[in-house]
C-alpha cells in the first residue's frame, strides 16, 4: 500500500526485527536468555538509510509525525510492503 496525500508519500510496511534485552536486577549468567525477542512493527516507512529505517505510526499531510521508531538495519529479520 502506498499512501499519497498532497506532497506526503510513504510505503506502509510490516517489519520484523530483533529487540535488545536489558536486565535491571541480578541474574545468574547461565539464566540469561541467548536470543533477543522478535518484534513486529507496522507503519509508514518515512526514512531508510544504509544504517537505519524509521517507521512512523502517524503522519500529517504537512510532513510531520508524532510517533515512530528508528530500527538499526542489522536488527531487521524481514520487512514487507503492505
């Protein structure tokens, strides 16, 4: 799906990516999981470089956005246009 309104044009994408994990309490090293969780984000692909993509959940027709996420390319498992 491609959204076009005025001068705003973005593909809508579904992106599967591995998120980093953090721990805020003491853990036995043997208990720490060895795989990061798989996340799925859906939204407007507003930026793509060799290092990151940026997915926005909402965009205004004047080119502004109020929410989004930057995902490093190395964390992406799969991305598809909707």
